[in-house]
C-alpha cells in the first residue's frame, strides 16, 4: 500500500491512527483491520528516525542590484594554521559595488557571529534588503533567520549544490584564496586577521572589475557619488 508508505515517510514520528485518519480523509474506504494488517506487515510500528532535510529552494536569479545595500552575499571559506588548527573565514560583499564588506577569520563561526558581523556593518553602512547565502548551518540557524525576520531582511538561499547561484562571492573567494590563504603559511590567527584586513582594503581601493567598467569598488562608488551612509 504505497499511500501508507508515503505517509510514513512524510510523517515518520506519527502512528497508525494518524495515518488511518488521513487515508479516510482522502476518501480511501479501506477497512481499518486491513490497513492495520498492512501497517504491521510493513513494520511501520517501528519508529523511523527522522532525517532532517532542507525545504525546497527556488532558484534565485543573480543580477546586479541597482544600488548599494540591496543584496549582500555571504559565504564561508576554510583553511588551517601551520600547526593544523582549522580556521574559517566569513566573507560578506555588496553585490552592487562588489565591495568586500567583511573578511573575518576565526577559529569557528556560528549564527551568532554572523549576526554580530551584520549588526556592525548595518551600524556603519545601513541595512541590506536581502542576503544571499548557501544552506550552511550558520545561515539556516534560528539565530540568523529570526534576526532577519525582525529586521525585515530577506534571505535568498541558493539551491543546494549550486554555488554559481552565488557567483559574485564565489569569484571573490577565489581571489582571496589565491592572494592570501594559498600564498602564506600562518603561525596564528592574528596573522590571518592582519593580512585579511590589508587585503580587503587593497581590494576595495585598487582591484579593477570588468563589471564596474574597470574601476575598483571605491572608485566606482565615487564616480556614482554614492553616499555609503544613506
């Protein structure tokens, strides 16, 4: 009885009464004893372990916004120090200007650390309308999702396994890895933070973007006379 199996898959923690009630509600006239016999034969009385799964993600077309603070892209990168300790780097960029808003190395990150970084940026720069992220645990955490809901910030999740749906920050990550993570051996986290900050400032001031008519993010905003604090 495939309908019963589908119910058990969809609602693995429910019992026979729920399944039978749903079958009746859908118009199936099967006898209760018959359904119970099949239920037992399929061993559905043994509770199935629920597998947590992501909700379906709709493909979000990536397009350059028309001004700053419309969409910020976020992503994590991974590396390790000389003695093997793992580090993670939180990158945040503005999709319009391609600015590196944050490059934050740490031993670990969480939903709370992502929110803290966003709060600091909002204080100095203004609030984005949307965030574009993958489905990493920090980005789907209640801490971040509730924070965004309270501030009316949309989260545009890319589809799992589709990193090019976050293409702007993927290109940014490649440059940061080539110039910093793959270019140096780090003795401690302080070195990573110092080089990351130096690289971020140089990138914003001097890196030419073909999508910005060959200008750096800062030069592009100056040309457009964009006020970062509006």
